[in-house]
């Protein structure tokens, strides 16, 4: 453990988007810099793990070459842990914090941010909410070997067994915040005009959202297209890449979002995308050759762009090719891990 240069916070027992991001980056970062994780949750068996007291003991002395170790926090309580180690226990630490939130920060968060050594953000929208501007913006990346295009999209769709020739998918917990109703209201009038399309809505439906889902189903039934709006429930993690690559369009229409990996997962899968202006999506979809961005909650704009997309299945294939190339060039997990590691090393 003495050679550990980087310590990652891992304070949440519940699996979250932040946890997922940390684990994906760790899978690459561990080969770039000697790394340990403070907190045992959700880790692979071979991951070096520290508790708070072990971290305090390890960091009493700097590295053999005199540099400090770096603690990378992604949550408020991880910043608190790192600051306690540094200020109360005298740990030789530099502290970096990644901020993804697209909202005004609380007084506590602002104070914690003022105490750390380095600030990272993941997109321009999140950075705009920081009073202390980030040192660097490092967008999230994905594993493009997991999310990859189908050899034949038509065949991949057919193998799913859903009706029609083309799929429009929206994935994530089924609730108002995710803009499911925006997609439903936008697409229902188009399904008669474009009869080869079926809408697939995949994600967990909690009891508190059952009435919301029933309302969307009723809209489809009343429009006479109930069989072409399909709620398929929560899907196993390993099935998601299959669904993404089989769709002709993936919609990501959240009213608000931290970063939003959905768009990158779809693009890496060779699938055309339409997204709201939430999260990092405006940063990612920079022009119409990569897909479309629409204002959050704007049914009319969403319908207009969907109509264009559904009218030209050949163009959808080209959008998918362009998207895949864009991810390979700018949004791989390897690129994210390398940028983060270079920055974190610079703090030491």
C-alpha cells in the first residue's frame, strides 16, 4: 500500500450514477496510477481497499519522493472525510472534487469547495454553477467495447421480437423528470404517419410512478396505437447494450440531468440520438450531423425533429456512424481516465 498515489472516495452504500462513474474510470485508472479506494462498496475483489483509519495512517507521511497523495472526492461527505484526514489527522493529502450538479450549491458545499485543492467539472453547464471555476472540464467517457454497433441493425431489431421495422427507445427510471411524457406526446401523432416505428420505454417503474405510466399508456390507447408504445420494465445491465444497438433512434429527454451517459451509450452503439438540452448533451451533440438537441420539455420541437428522423431511416444509419466516430474520438473511458489522472498527478 505504501506506493498508493491516488485514493478514491466511495462513501455511498447504495449504487448510484456517481458510483458507476467511479467504477468505470477505476477499471482503467488502476493501470495508470497506483490507486486505492476508501470504502468497500461495489468493488471488484482485487481492488485495494482502505478504511478511514488505514488512510489516516498511510498518509501520515508523503510518498517516498516527497509528493503528497491525492484524494479524489465526488460527494460532499467524501470532501468532509478528506478534509478531516488533512486538517485533523495531518494527512499529507491534496484534495480534488468533481462537481456534476446543475443547480446552485448549498452554503455547505460552497464552503467545502473553497477548502479543497482542485476542482473538476464534467461539462460547461455544471461548471456554470460553480462560484469557484473549475481547473479543468473532463467529460465522462464510456467503454466503447461494451456499447458497440450491431453488424446489421435491422436483424438486431428483428431478434428483439417487437413489432415494426424500427425502434425508438428511451431508457432510465420511468418518471416525469426523465421526459417520458414529452416523448409520448411528441411521437403519438407521428406513429400513423410512420407506421414502421415502435416506441420502447425501458426502465424501472416504482409504485409512486404507476399513475404516471398509466396516463401515458392511456394516451397511446386513445390514439389507437397502444400496441406500438411498449413499457418493458427494468432491464438487466447486460441487456442494455443489446437494446441500444438495436434501436434506430434513442431519445434522452430529461428535464434535468447531471451529465447523462445515455446519449454516449447510444452514439457508441451506432444509434441516432435526440436529446434535451439537459446535462452534457448540448456539449456532446454539437451539430445536426450527430443528432438533435431540443429545449427541455418542448413537445413541439421534439415532434418536429422526430418527424425528420423517422422520415429518413437511411439518414438514421449515417447519424449512427457519425455518433460512433464522435465517441471514439472524444468520449472513451480511456480518455476520461487519462485526463483525470494527468490532472490529479499535477496536484501532488
